[in-house]
């Protein structure tokens, strides 16, 4: 019997300070290498995708905010054994509040311009970081985004045995 494919489900949030046109990026050092990412992390059991996004933003930046829309859903594989399904959200702010990361894996949070993020392409956590940001920017220019009610978690309960 073949092993069942089980990708990691992750969430990320593009946080955009509109007046300054800057994006909040978190700095991590996985395996001793500096990496930049949107606030992001894994979906936990019995957690909606929207709640996971708000939790990850709070843990990695100290900011309490709710996502305002969905940028897209992305699939990414790093190897034959490791794959991700990433739900990328966005939140637009008028100002750049001072971030205070609570997660010890986050070494800093920085407000950066799109051009500064592009210049860090080789230091981004994955190619999805820039892909998602480019999609967000294109959607904003076109006045488009996906609404959060696209994601239905009304039945987020553990199904009775053999009833799923």
C-alpha cells in the first residue's frame, strides 16, 4: 500500500502599511542561515485557517489583527517527502506599528519596501514569499481580492469515527 500524501498546511499574512507602502517581514535563522518571510506558520488541530493566521501574526509580530482577505492558495514542494499547501492572507494598515515578536524563533521584524524584499530574494524563506507578494500587489492594483468567507470552517469539529 502506498503511503498517503500529507502536505503541511501553512498560513501566511502579508501585512501592508499602505501610507508608507512597506511590508512587515520577519527574520528567522533556520539552520544558521538568515531568512525573511511573511509572518507564517502551521495550522493547528481544531483551528480555522483565519484563526491560525491571526495567531501566527500575533506570535511572530506581537500585533493583534485579523486578516482582511485571501491572496491565494499555493502548493510548494521542497523534496519528494516535504510539501506545503500555503494559504496566504493580507491585512492592510494605515501606520507601521512597532512589532515585538513573541516567538523565540523570530529574531526580528522589519518594515521593508517591495524593492528591499526583491533585493533579498536569495534570503527569502521560500520562493512563495515573493510570489505571494507579487500576487497581492497585482490584485490591489486591479481592485481584486478573495473574500474570507471563501473559507468555510463552520463544521470545524472532529467527525465521529468512520463518519468523515
